[in-house]
C-alpha cells in the first residue's frame, strides 16, 4: 500500500522521494500523535464548555454577590516513629 505524505507546500517541480523504513515509521508516529492531539483538543473544548455552564450556574446562585463560603475537607496523613534511646550503661 502506498501512502502519500506532504509536509509544507507541495512543489510540482520537486521530485517525490521514497521513504525508508525508519523515516516511514517516524511519519506514521507523527500522524498518530497528531490524531491523539486532535482528540485531546476536542476533549478540552468539551471540558471548557462544561466549566462555563457550571460557572453560569454558580454566578446565578450568588445573585450578584462577590463572596461565597464553601465547605471542603482536607486529608492529611501522619506517621509516628519511636526510637528507643540507649541508656548510659548500654552505650558504654
């Protein structure tokens, strides 16, 4: 199967080249990453739209107030270590 890949302006006077396996693999990887990037950009647009909708709901609930108080929970983790000190007799 023959794939045609263009980078930049296509010049009719520039000869077509045959890609070796290494460069062909690089081009395919580039195309796959480009597709993934487009999917991520679409997801970002969806998230932005959802965030704007939520922001609108928040502003509507605030009724023009500039301040709101919210409750949140923080979690912290701590560990206790015990070190047994040697007595003066044991140290000598």
